C-alpha cells in the first residue's frame, strides 16, 4: 500500500496541513496511521466531508 505525507495530502485535497492533522487525530481519515510523530495517509484515502459549523449559529439554541 502506498502512503502520502500530510503535506502531499494537503496539496492533493486543497486544504491546510493543520486541518489534515486535526482530521487524523479525530480518526476521520480512514487508514491513517501515526508513525512516531508523523502521519501516514493511504494514497487512495477519500477526503472526509467538512462537518464544521459554517452558519455562525450554534447547534443548540438557548432554551428559556
């Protein structure tokens, strides 16, 4: 199996290196493995969907 570095994956997917580090630590990239202090990401891994809140509103509304 061929693996890519975080930098190579960020160029491939068009997102930042830091965002990929977060996705790896959250376990959202299938097959990503930590080797020492580096992440190895399978070359055929799919980019996970962005589940961050974009509207600026909180998920839970404050109940009165």
